[in-house]
């Protein structure tokens, strides 16, 4: 795992924590839960997790390798 991938996973963890904090925070109008911004943070964190874990890397099959 490269330093960039570790950094991406760390940023994803921070975004998840920030999203949970933002989702649980009550607004001034008294709404109990919910935030579109928190959901956006969760989606970005999910994308960073997929990319940082290497799930998008191309892995050729043995037939493609010519073996």
C-alpha cells in the first residue's frame, strides 16, 4: 500500500467522522436529524475508500498476460 492510498483512507475516515457529526447536529429550527451535506460527505468518503483500497486497479487475467 502506497503512502497516497494510506492518505486517501485516512481522509475517508475523517470525512465519515465529520459526516456523522454533521448528521447528528441539530439545526436552529429544531429538526432532529438529517443533512444533505452529511450524505454528500458519506458519498465522497465511499469513493475515497474504493479508490484508496485499490479496488479500481486493473488486474489482468493470466490469459491477458500471455501465459
